[in-house]
């Protein structure tokens, strides 16, 4: 079978207001035990390899299987971290061992009267048979931000 070689680009911005202070939202990303509690958690997820190295140049890995489906693998490198302000990563995704995309994601933490305004901006390049996967990436990111909100709310 011949794979059509193509590339597509997609980007999105998601903004959420959380009732928790910036330090609490920040810790949900910077503290490994907290990140494990909401990132790819739940009874529909079978966790595989996990690595956590929260520092500039550090690499995170999150691998697992959702809903008895394919194995998803995320590998991120932290390129910029300013405590309580921003996190920037480049990351690659694989699906059942096939490289599907490379993305740049910036996460911003802004104090507001009611807690924290969190902004996630992402730009991705999607490869070959995954060229139209941008909307799924945004949907997956929305799910992660909902899980983060549940974690911050203690649910």
C-alpha cells in the first residue's frame, strides 16, 4: 500500500477561566503527582510509558490506549518555562507507532479576580494519512482542559 505524502497545518486557541489561583493551576502542570491525576486519567485509559522532566530542555512522555483503541504516544520538550507565567513546548504524537504530527504549544497563566485565566495556543503540522486531524487535536485538548478543571475543583 502506498501512503500519500502530504502535510497539513492547523492551529487553535483555547481560553479557560479557573476559580483556582495561578499557583494552584501552575502546580497542576509542574508537579508530577498532580499532572498524573488529570493528564490521561480515568477508567477508559490504559497507561503505558510515562516520563516527567519539568525543566527547560526536559522531556515528557505519555503513552496509553483509550477505549481499547490505538496506542497514542506524546513526547514533549520544554523550550521555555517562566514560573506562574508560561510554559512552551514542542511535541510529537504517534498513533500505533506512526508519526502523526509535530506541534508547538504555549500555555499562559494570568491572574484574574476570580482565579486564573489559562490560555492554550497550539500550531501543528499533521503528516500523511493524519493530514486532516487538526479538529481532533483541538477536541482532545478541550478534553484535557476539562479534566484539569475537574482536578482543580477536586472532582
